[in-house]
C-alpha cells in the first residue's frame, strides 16, 4: 500500500495498477483463507480433479532425463499437440483446422485473447462486448484504448441475446465483436444456431472480427453446443478461443489455444515470442499424449456438473423472491436476488456473514446488478448446506 501511495505521489502509478486495486478477487481470497468454514461459491475455478491419466503422463514426462521435455518448445506450440487439438476440435466442435496454419497454443485462453487484442485493437477502435461479461476481458480491451460498446444478455430470456439487437449494434464502425458462449457469468448458451448464422453473415458483410470465446464448450447440459467455427470455416472473420483450464481442471497449468486465419496466427505468434516465448512445455507434452482419450473423463464431469446445477436451480427457485434461470453450459449460475436486495455488493456482504461467498453481479457489468454469480463446479458440493445458509440469511 505504501509503495502504491508513493507511486501515486510520483505520478508513476499506471491505470493498470489502479485497476487491479479495485479487483474484488484478492479481497475474496483473503477472506476465504481467514474463514475456512465459509463455502466458496465465488471464484471461477473447476473444483474437481484433473484426469488421473493426464497427471501420470505429466509426472513421467517431467522425470524423463533422456528426452528432456522441459526445454522451450516452438512458440506456436508442439506439432503433435497442434495435431491432437485439430482432432479434438473435430470431435467436440465438428470443425476442421489446419494444425500448421490455424492453431496457436497459448498460455491459457487469457493469453489467446491478450495476443489477439494486442495485434488487432487500436486506440479509438470500436469493440462490442457482452453485458454482463467476463471482467478480465474488458480489462484487457480497455488497456488498448478502444471505445467499448455493449450488447445486453437478457435476464428474462435465460440470459440469451436478442439477435436483432446484436445485429443492430454491429454497424460499420465496429472492429471486434466478442461472444462468450457458454457464458461466464450467466451459464447461458447465448446465441442460437440461427442467430449465429445471421451474426457471422453480418460480420462478413461489414468485415467485423468475431472473437468466439468457447472455453466452457465441453460442458453443456441442454442440446448440442453450437460453435461459431462451422460458420466461417476459413476463419476470415473469426477467432476461436479455447482452453484446457476449465475442461480438465488444470487452471494453473496455463494452457489453451487460439484458432484463426493464418495471417492472424502469424501475428499473434510473433507477438507471443516476446511475451511468453512458449506455453509451459510439460503441459503441452502431456496434453499431446492424453487428449485423444478424454471422452470418458468429460462425460463423467458433465454428469456431475449437470446434477449440481439442477439441484441448485431447484432449491434456489424455491426461495421466495429469488429467480434462477438454468445454466445451459459452463459452471456458473446468475440468479436474480433483486426483489430482496437491489445491490449485489450488499447482498454479497450479507451472504458472506451467513457463511457463503459469492461474486456480485455488478462486477460483470450493469446488467448483472441485482444478481449474484454462484459457482457449481465443486465435486463435493453440498447443495443443501449452501442453499440452507442462503435461505436462512435471506429469510431469517
Ligand atoms: N474466457 C472466459 C469466459 C473465462 O471465464 C476465462 C477464465 O475464467 C478465460 C477465458 C480464460 O481462462 P484461462 O486463461 O484459464 O484459460
């Protein structure tokens, strides 16, 4: 704190530092450490074990003194991993991508977004983001100095978009449109197949770049997932962002990937060389070996997550004054508590005193006000305990 005041006094503190000071995550983590009895429903992590087979592979590779898997890899990512990713995309998204031309392995989905924003967005450009949406993305965008415009996700329609409103917002001055489906923080598959087709058609017509952030796509609970990739097979106007963080509960391994047109992948690759040199090598080698055999793991986790989600939704909707749409994917719910307390920050404080940590909807944008983001990824989630605590706090 002293350092920060000194920096401020010297006029040296950048907007980035000020921004991180306002982030609620650090405060929340500290409160959790000091109060282990609080049930943590606030932080966006996959709270289940990574695949045992993947861990075994990573341990074996780390100890391999002959093949030395700890060296730098190519910036673009190991060729066998990029080939495995192309097969994974075919299987899970029904899409084709050239492992040499279209795929860049990145330090999580975050780096994929960071690199794309750095090479594409200039000060004064117009970018169109969802509201509510994942806060870190807005932070990344803001640092490049564009004009940020928003399109709403609609609470009354299970947090999906009004396609006509998105099309209207996509005017000629817009450079980038970001779509995140399944959504953090709402759990919605925000665009239906017909809506996606219309959005991609307009993007091509106006040469708008669409960032489709699909990092939660392997966990969907209602109907098949619709990816944007099939709608622009040559990636003229599309960048796909995916990550293994949430799918395989390896947030700290820092591994994800971007799929785009060869010219954009080349730009991002060159930029990445100076930012991170390469994605962690053991994570890359391990996924290259493991990825083809992930089906049973994903199926089992999907069943667990769906069960958690359905129990949570049923119990929450039974509390008078609470409205909780089902999540169609990912592992967040964004229930509306506004009939009981209009301020999401005040509600978070109240529930924290009642033993449950949640994230305020307002942290994800103005449309999230009155709502709380609840995580349901915990393999050990005791729905009765959590919802009873919430209910007691609200009605007691
Ligand atoms: N996109 C969304 C919507 C997210 O919620 C996250 C993480 O919370 C990411 C991207 C980035 O995840 P990672 O960098 O861990 O792959």
